[in-house]
């Protein structure tokens, strides 16, 4: 059965106090949607408070990044085991990390391996820029990001990985990819590559989230596509109401799929 995974990436938003208020508003609502896997990714500083509030609930907590070294003289960095103490998930390779902080496919790969080594579930982000998109390079860019980002990952490890396809031009712009265009990349580019890397069965059970201007009014049509298995939500995850609406859309599509398969 298809099980959607929707994660909120709060980016550099929400102080500890604001994060607590947001999670307290989310928790009673989100518990209604058992059929959907869900997580929020606050700043590192808000992670302890959010993890404390989410304990025992179905809302999981993720970090937005991590460093690959285990410990040592790496001022301001956070080690995999530090993240794993409080979080189930971690995001690696977000386009904002690539654009502003020099993240490369190689460093994505190092972070991914370190995160998996610490027992974390990892959301690996890929996606082309507007220029690359307009130059018809989407497939080439996403393929390179996946081949290099997921280099040397075993099929067993792949079970702990979610891919987030986030076209950079759709992030924070209010201009989401059309469901058909997003699904084309999921179905015809990412999934076949995962099949090649990890085998058919595993690749089919891996989840590919879409990210980039997911809102309550477009979530259901995105999730209704054959290969969009959830979402990585930025702006719309900062308001309890809109994040809940997006999770609800995933729950509704789950019901529709179940009914159509019955
Ligand atoms: P957005 O961000 O929903 O605000 O476009 C998505 C993301 O960057 O993960």
C-alpha cells in the first residue's frame, strides 16, 4: 500500500518559543492522519524542544543538515550522532545548502553516508535550477546529483533514504511544477535510476517527495500522481493550518487510492 511521507522544512525560521507554539498547534491535528508519515525539521536550536513535545506522537523530527565527521575541532558543526540523539530524520543536499554554502554532490554523499552510519533516515534533495531547466538539462542534472550523491550506497541502506525532487525555480516562488511535469521527473528519471542502483523492488518502495511551493490548494493534485509519494514543504509548513491541510490532502489521496484498488 502506498504511504505518503510529508515533511516540513522550517529552514531558518521559528525561534524556540515560536517552534513550540507551532508544534503544539500541529500535534492534536496531525494525530488524526495516521495513514501519513510526517515530520518537521526545525533549526538545530529548536530541535530539543520540538523533539520533547513530539515524543510518543506520530510527528517525527528531523534536522536540516549535519556534518560527516564524528567529533572534533569543527566549530559550529553538528555531528551525526548528535542529530541521531534527538532526530529520526535529516535532510541533506537542500538546494539552499548547495547554492549558499558550497554543498556539492560529493559532500552530499559524505553527509549521507555519515547520517546512515548514525542510524538516521535521510531525505536527499535533488533538483535543477531555472537555467538548467530552460536549457533542457533537468534529466542530466538530476541524474548526476543522484549518481554522485548516492554513490556507494547499498540496497539495504536505500531503505532509509527518501529522495526529494525540488526544482530550484519552484522553491519559495509560489510557482510549483505542474503535477505532470513533476511526476515525469519522478517516474521517468528518478525511479528508473533507483531501479538501476538498488533493484526494482527496493526502488518501488522508496519514496520520492516533491518539493517547491506545495500549498494546500495544489497538494492533492500533486499527491494523486503515480510517483509523487509525498512532499517536502517549506513556506506552507510554517503555519499550522496550511501544513495540516497538506497532510490531510495526503490522507485523502490515500483513501482514494485504497478505494480504487479494492
Ligand atoms: P517551499 O520550500 O515549499 O517554500 O517552496 C520547499 C523546500 O525548500 O523544501
